[in-house]
C-alpha cells in the first residue's frame, strides 16, 4: 500500500466569503482506494500552506508508505523543506498531512485515533466556550448577551477574547477591564473564566490587566504581550499569580522550550499549526517532562477540532477543558457527523479514524481547488 495522490483545496462556505475566509483541507489517497482527511491552519485561507503542499510536499510523497507518518513529518521538516520555515505555513502544511495520515491509519485498522494513541483516559470531554470579538466593536451589553447564549451549551468554563489589532497596544484597557468585571458579575464568583488579550498589551499594560484579573479570580491570562517577546512573557508569568499562557503562535517544540525556560507554565500549541497529531503528542511529552500544563489551542470546528479531541482524550494530565470556538452550523453541510456537544461535553465515538468524513456531493458544491 502506497500513497497515490494528494488533494489540497479550499472550501468556500458561502458565496460572499473571500479567499481568506475559506478553510484549507487535504485528502490523501492510497493505491488501494483508502483515504484520510486533514486540515491546515486557516490563516489567510490557508493558501500559503496549501501552496507548500501542492508544490513541495505532494510530489515527494507519491509512493511513500502512509503508515510512516512520523518519518514523513521529520523528513519534510528537518530535511527537504527546513529552509522554507520552519514556522507558519510549513508547519501548517505538515499538520494537514499528518492529520490525514492518522485518519487514514485509523480507517485501515478500523480503530478511532485515540486507540492508536494508546487509549483514552476519557472519551467524554468537557469544553470551554471561547468567545471572540469582545473588543471596542462590541458593547458591554452585547458581550454579556453573547456570554448568556453560550452558557446555554453548558460549558465548563468561558474564555473571552479581545481580537484587537496589534498595532495600538494598551489603547482599550479600560474597556477590556470593564467587560472582564461585568462578565465575572454575570456568571458568579465560582465559575471558571479565562481572558485572552491576543497580544494586545505592553508589558506594563499586561501587568495592570493581570492584577485586576487576579482580583476577579480569572483562571488564566492568555498571550498578554506580542508573542515574539518571549522573555517579557516569561517575566509577566513570574510576576503575576494568575496563570499566564502562550504558545498558540509557536510552531516548534524548540519554540515551546524557549517559552518554558522563560517562565511560562501553561503552553497552548495548536494542532493545525504544530505539525498535527504527531506534533501535538510531542508537545504533550515536552510539557509533562517540564512539569507545565498543556492546554491546546484549537478554534476550527470540524477536522482540527476532532483531531485535537483525540489527543486530549489520550492526554494524561488534561487540566483544563477543551476549546470550542464561537459555534456556527455553516460547515455542517459537507460533513457526515459534525461534532456537537451534549450535556456540556463532546463525546468521541468508536468510529474509525477521526470519526468524520466529507459528504461528497456537498463538498463538490463548495470546493475550490488551488
């Protein structure tokens, strides 16, 4: 059995979507007719990663053994394509390929991926509602209305995200803190809350916000400063008692080691940016070896989401719920069993591979080849 062909394409969810609003998927076929599906990071529609797959990865994988997923990833990452990155588009491309190979492997052995990872500690996974868009463009009352709607899904925690531009640091601190206080008042003193600044503050601004979040009893403070300021992130983590997290925009295990050595004690790599399932497994081992928390970041609701859930199911020290982004049903049409929570948890089935696949007719209507 060998890899015969690789498809790389975008899906346009509605006619009004721009190329940057589309999702980036792959499908890997073997010469005996089996296939696996994967997803790349959708930044700018994933076009850069899809280009790497089409032009640089796919031609080298024809004829390869699809069960050699780790060897394939390391050969591409450290040998053939290292000069293309490694951060960003390359690791996003490798993630898509890796997830598809794991999905294929599960289908070949008729097992869910979590079984291939050594078994699940749990297959019923609590989630936190990750709520974006809470910056100046959304009023305080609107923020609270969004929180109330998401509470209907029975999340175990809520994270409010401030998706503000990164060119005007500290500009909206008073607005952010007013909303943080109002959300705490709405949900009560004991409900777990997290705060994601999305790289929005200077070091001084982050300290100001972090001290208020400590008083309010927030669970963690995510990416307080620009992600490339690793030393500053570590210093803030060490000076505040609230857990400071980072790593969503880190693409290698070496980069995570730098964060840990700087003083960060909760790392948040993303499966579709960090080399897929193989990459995230290595991150989990790294976190365990250093005694830090791994709370993976993941905002894509279908393929990336399920890949992340399989790893979380097999993760020994899962200290926080899994992330579930602002929900939408616009992606449901092309998948046969879209993952949806029930009674506040996602429930992994024993279906082979990821547990999801394309509905071919519906995919064809929305597919855009690159």
